[in-house]
C-alpha cells in the first residue's frame, strides 16, 4: 500500500503540473512576527476537562520509559480507549485491498494525464485518494507532545503537561503525550530516537485506526528540551522511514526550545554556565570542543525546504537566549518555511507562556495546518 501511495503522489504531481498556472510568491504563506505580553496563569491548568479520556502508559518500545499517554477528545468512540493491537491477517488483507484499489485508480489517473485531460485526471486522483485511504487512516488531527526538563528530568504525567495534553484534546486534537530516556544515563541521541520511535508508532495503521487519526494531519508540540526535540523531529523528518512512506509532520509548535547547542552557547550572550553543563551531559561531551553531537543535536543546522511550518514562542528575558529562536526562525525563512514567531515579554519559559491568548494562538496555528 505504501508503494501505491507513492505512485499516487507522483501522479498527483503530474496532474498539478498539467493544469497549473505558473506563479511566484515572495513570502511563505502564514509567515508572521508579533510581540505580546503574557498573563500570569497557565491557561490549560485553569480549566476542567469533561469527557476527556486519558489512556495512560501505552508502550511504543521495549524500554520502561518508552511509554506515552493518549488524551482523547470528548467525542471519541468507546473503542478508542483501547491499546492498539496489530492483527497480522487483518492488516495484510486491508493492505492488499487498498493496494489493488490504488493500482486501479492510479491507472485511470495515468491514462487521463497522458491524454492531456486535466479535469479527468483530477477526478481520477480524487477516486484514487479515497481508495488509498480506505481502512488505512482515520479522520481526526493529532499532536505528539514532548515534555521539557533540560533533557534530564521531567515527565509526561506532571500536572502542567497533563493539562496541556487535555487542553489540546478538548480542542479536537488526539494528543500523544510522550516520555523518553533521559540524560546523563542516556545521552543524545537516545531521547531523540525515542520520540522518533513514538512518532513512527503514531503512523502505524493500527494506531491510526484505534484512535481515529488522519495520517495527513499530524503535528508535534514541545516545550524547552521538548521544544528542541520537536524541532529536531521536524528538521530531520525527511530522513525518517515514515516520511519515505508518505507520512510526515505537518506542523510544529516549539516553545523556548534550545536550537543551537554548539560552542555558541558559551559566548557572552549565551546560556548560563549551569545550563551549559546540562547541555554537555545531554550531548555526552566533556567540553564543546570536539563534540560532534553539539551540531547533530541543534535544529539550526538541519533545516531543509521540506521542513514543516513552525510556531515559535520565546520570552524576551528567559534563560534560553532570545537569539536562539530568532536565528532559527531566520534559517527556516531562508528555506521558505512559514514561521509564526511570537516574542513574549518577560521571563515565562516554555509552557508557562500559555496564558489564554497564547494557548488560543497555538490552537489557531495547529488548526490552520492540520485541518
């Protein structure tokens, strides 16, 4: 079915080329900057969530920390509170049926395109897309959420992150709140490998079916160290197995994520010495000299034109320097990646920025790119 989807995508591109009118745009759609003042209350913590189920500690790997919670919107069907269990025979049958449907529809697309019939090809694309999606995906948008804690502590079940998980679910997003291995016991790239494994798990047919998730409407959200990991997932998305099979990140929310973990951190406007030590423990290095992991773990150095749109929130006077997000946003824009950059006056770090207005900005951004 994956190869059928790739064939279909190639044919869609041919149809677009057949019927398109050339145009140019100077700026990516949705690109913007703004400066705001944050309120004192983390808005998701102030709410009560009725009808939001949380499926706790679902394993996505063999390590005890490779578990996640699923926060489900209030309209979720009762069966979505189960843990996905692959059924080899059923999955094989569904895959074979979908592949056959895609092949037949793709032939119709190819024939129409070869005949120069853009309208006919477009109609065939619609039929092929419907066939390819039959039994393979759900209907709802989803967000993979990654907690902070300097890569060395923190937990998906802390009150603040659990509340944000429920808040996103209350806004209609199936939210996967993930744990990961921590430094210094498990330095980079262990945590990144874990959240990538979790994202690949989200894209599995059994997961999509169980939680009614649309594979074309998946984003990531992270704060602080979680913002770094969310950004790393996005800028290296093109290297993942899921991306090669047609599944990819569609939107990224990064709140206060460190984006440059190199020796730039040690300059006069860099991070404090105490945070430098935490970064080095995460990187598995004694110093920034001869530390290849410092570049490998920095989103700043991996952006491509394939990177998904970003929402970046960063406070003007917090302990992660403002220049990290500013320079990262500039790099994204150089690659024509749309960026919504919100500078928050004050010292609020990570999800502490999520007053009512900021929470709604995040939801608006996610809806724009996942609906």
